[in-house]
C-alpha cells in the first residue's frame, strides 16, 4: 500500500473508497459433490437395470430359435467406468479442497478483492494492517501474497438466508 492506495495485483483500491475489510471462511461444497455423485450412480443404476431387463426379454424371445441374444454385460462395464471416471475427475477434487480463510476488501462501488489462505492468521493480520492504514494516513506497508486460483462456484461463502412470504415469494431457499 502506497499513498493511500491499496494494490491487489494490478488493481488499485483508494483507501477512501474502501467500505469494508472483513475475513470470512470459504467452505468447499463437499455435500453437493457427494449428492451429484449419488445422482450419477442412481442414473447409471436405473439405466443398467433397464438395459438388463431389455436384454433378458430379448434373450427369452430368442431362446426358442437357438440364436444368442443381446448381452448387457458390456453396458454394465461402461456404466461402472463412467461412475469411476466421474468420481476421480469431478467428485474427488472437490472432496480434497481445503477450507480457505479469505480477506474480502469491498469498495463503495461494485469491485471486491478477495485474498485467501489455508490458515486464518495471515487474513486476520492483513485485515488489521489495512484497518490501521485506513485510520492512520501516514502508514505505508508492503505484503506479498502468493497467487492461488480457485473456482468460487465450488465454495460456499457468506450467509445462507431463507426467505418466506412477501410479494410473489412462496418459499425460496437461498
């Protein structure tokens, strides 16, 4: 931070425009990942049962003629491979994502800066330093934070609010 401007990467935030500096915990949506895996398993199970049922009906119809009927075995193998690939490519990466402790810098306008760490200490220390700089215009400091790219869609941040009633609202859960 120099001359009353907070630099986050290439973005400049004038201290006079900072409305709030807060820490929050970003929790990975592990339950959602498991529920999606269970949904994939359910769809594959139903599809396998349908194909197996059709195969057994086909085999019963062909048993009188002596020719071999449709075999559902390869479809079962493909369904299991799909579930295993889905688990390793989609579910497992979300299950091993760490909980992140984030520092959020909100401005009077729309822009927000978000810095995250795997432990709460650095976020709280930087929050205190920025707050002191806002209160004391003579303070200048420099702190480097390693860049980590995260997909915010995989994390729950902020409060969960249930809204019931009101005009045109019949029970939306957010």
